[in-house]
């Protein structure tokens, strides 16, 4: 059993692959072996979470997830805990393995409780696992509600009940801990998954994934990029930030500052507000230029960043010429609105010019011609669809940012928190990605590395210090 920490990457498997892995293992092992292992692992983790717990409520559901809970309850009772077991369903209708777990529970002298306990020290959520097929209703919904009302730690078995294991969509039990069994599922790490799952643990039940290919990866830390002694500013590439329409100069400045601090050799700032060009940006290292004078074919360009509608006039030049390109915010909205810009964007890949799009869910919805809820209902699919449609790398922002590229499994970023929900952090990310592109990183790696570090900076931000985008930019690359 391992805690899933962002110190390495982890393969993720969807429900279909997990079922195939489970079936192959069931065929090779004596009956009931997997559920015994699952129940024992759950009971052990429960003890580790709440070593001094006296009363533990195990809320079981009608499938094999409930069976895991019944098996865990038998162990916890044998270890001297008061195990209060409820079952939302008919014991006679349990699937074979779960029924066997129920029989073992009764042989151990335990029976089902008619109602949840008024108080307990730990709840175990064994209502639904990967079989969750529709919103929680009836007895399952009542048990989930009671769990929330207890106000104690909740250990979810496999998946917080109600959460869609592939997508992270669905109204789910909010667990403090989740023990994923057999495989790690992508829904634990994106959309509502991170809030529902809490701290994630993983037990493979001694079953290797075998020939199954992961559907996605949980990203690990990027490789360090050591700077050679024998290098100069030209070794790290040049970035230009184009954005900052009237009233929004700050956005472009934040992106430029991030690019500078993330290690770009030289950074040009091309504000779209002519008045802003006369303002001292406070960063003397930046080189102010009019966008039309930039040497685009030798630059990594971050375009958008407070560019307003004016950015649409720049894109017909930037899209075909920029050596590498990050499109953010207003640039994405302009592309979503104009078919000619979409054609220019797609044409970049035919010329092997790297491009990264950094939409939040609403921008992604506009680019896909769909709605924000539809994007959020399946973030991995939305990011992959965008990457395929525009033939580029997509960084779909939000809880569990997804990085997708055509023809490869997407990555889900494990770092970052709601502390990043403050103005300008997206501009910082765009500038940071541009710096890594300028450095020569492939677009997928640049997106993944910048997103990981950007989130990690926020995770490590001192508790008493306000996280503002300017300070984040100043620590980019750190
Ligand atoms: N078969 C085994 O021995 C193993 C099973 N495992 C556990 O079994 C789980 C999968 O078991 P199942 O396939 O039985 O699936 P679940 O236990 O998730 O439940 C599926 C059952 O719930 C019903 N259901 C789904 N959504 C519902 C809703 N909203 N309201 C009411 N009923 C609903 C389904 O019709 C089905 O009867 C895994 O998540 C894992 O916890 C693992 O421990 C591996 C080993
Ligand atoms: K569960």
C-alpha cells in the first residue's frame, strides 16, 4: 500500500481496463482472494488513520464495494474495534463475493445494524465503487448524508461513492482518505475528484496491470534543467509576450515577469495598449517593443494575456510565424470565434511549430463549440478532443489540470490548490510555459513541467503570506 504523492508519476486506468485486470486476476486466483485482500488493506488503513478509534461505522452498499466493507468490518471487529455495519440493500441480493463476505461477518458473530450510529470515530464509505452508475438515491443517499453529518474522517473504499471513476464527475461522498484498489482511476485526480477523494492511497492487491495500457498518467515532477557553466543568454531562448490591451497591461507584465524568472534568455514585452508602452514596467530586464517589430520566427511567443479584442488583429501574423507559441485567454477566444484563425492554428503542426493552448473550462467550451458543464463532465476527453481538433498541446486548467497532445495518453497534474484562484495566475503560467518552449522543451513536456511547478509553488506557499500573481511570477522557475 502506498500513499499517492506527487513525487513520481502514476499510471491511471479507466473502469473498462480495471474490469479486465480484475477478471484476469479472478481467473488466476482462488475465489474471494481479491476481496479478502481488499478488505484487509482497508482495515489496515483504517487503523493507521484512526489508531485510537473505538467505534467505526462501515456503510456498505449493494455491490462488491460493499463486500470490501463487510470484509474490512470483520477484521476491525477481530482487532477489538466496535464495528457498526449498515447495508443499503438486500443481503440476499449481494453479488457472490460480497455475499461470502456477509456470511463471514455473521460467522464472526456480527450482524447488520438497522441504522447508522449516532457517533463514531471513523466512517468507512463502502457504498459504491466503480459500479456507480447513476446519482445516489434512497438508502445510499441517506447513508452518504449521514456520513457527512457525523463530521469524522471518512475512508472511501476504491472511489468516493457517487464519483464517476473515469471522469471525476458526479455528486459524491466527501472523503478525507480514499484507498484505491487494483488500479488508480483518473476520476480521483480531476474535476470533483480531488475534493471528494482527500488523501489518496493505493493497493494493487498484488495484481500487476499486465498488458493493459494506462488511459492517462498522474504527472510526476519534471526533470531538473541544469544550466551549463558555458552558456549565455542566447542559450535559453527568447520570449515575447503580446497582450495587455488598454486597462489590462498587468496581465502581459505578469506573463513577461514569469518568463524572465523561469529562465528565458531575453524577454520582449509587446503591450497592445500604446500608452502602456510608455509606462515603466518595473522590470528593467524586459525589452519593450511594438509587436510588429518582433522577430517572430526566432521567438517563443505567449499571446493573449489581457490582449482583449485587439489580439485578434495580431494573430494572423503571429500564428504562421512564431517559432513556438502559447495561446491564452483572449487569444483563445479570438481563435474560437474565427475560422480563418483556426485554420492558421492547425497549419502550425504541419510545419512542426509547437503550440500550447491554455484554456480554462469556459474557453475550452468555446473552442469545442460546447458548454462548460459538458467540458467538466469529462475533462480528459475534452482536452483530448481539443488537442486533436487543433493539432497541438492543450493545458485544460482547473482542479486536476489536464495536459493533452494528439496520439498519446493525457497527463493529470497533481499539484496546485484553490490558492491559485486569484487574478493573473493564468498569465504567469502562460509566460512560464513560453520560457520552457524557448529553452527547447517539447510542447507537452513544457506544459506539464510548468503546470507542475506552478502548482507546487502554490502548495508550498507560506500559510501567512498572501499568494498574489506578481509574487508567484517572481518565483517562477524556483
Ligand atoms: N469482485 C471482487 O472481488 C472485487 C471487487 N472490488 C470492489 O468492487 C467494486 C466494484 O464492484 P461492483 O461492480 O459490484 O460495483 P459497486 O460495488 O460499485 O456497485 C454496483 C452495484 O450498485 C448498483 N448501483 C450503481 N449505482 C447505484 C445507485 N446510484 N443507486 C443504487 N444502486 C446503484 C449497481 O446496479 C450494482 O448492483 C470495486 O469498486 C471494488 O471496491 C475490488 O475490491 C477488487 C475485487
Ligand atoms: K466507496
